[in-house]
C-alpha cells in the first residue's frame, strides 16, 4: 500500500503532517506542490501548534506486508 505524506510547518514552527492513502500513481512534484498550496490557502487544518504556515516536504511511503504460513 502506498501513502502520500504531506509535511507542513505550523505557526509555532513545529512539523505537522497529513497522510493520503492510495494516491494517484501519476502524481508529479507539481501536482503535490499545488495540492499543498491549496491546503495552506484554505487554512482548514489547525493543530495544537496553530495553523499550517508553510510547506516542509512530501514523500511517498510504500508498505509491503508478507504473511508467514505458521498455522
């Protein structure tokens, strides 16, 4: 499973993140940047350290699970 992690800096200069599961496989750097700027413009997300103030980074995380036949 892939997860897109969007990292922001809050007004208190702390890191906050949003995770999006199963993002579009064709996302580009520019797509992600535009989405993050839209998040900042709406100021919808506020945590204990204040509103998101700027972009810190973004990364795609891929998790693989391999079960063992132990039964």
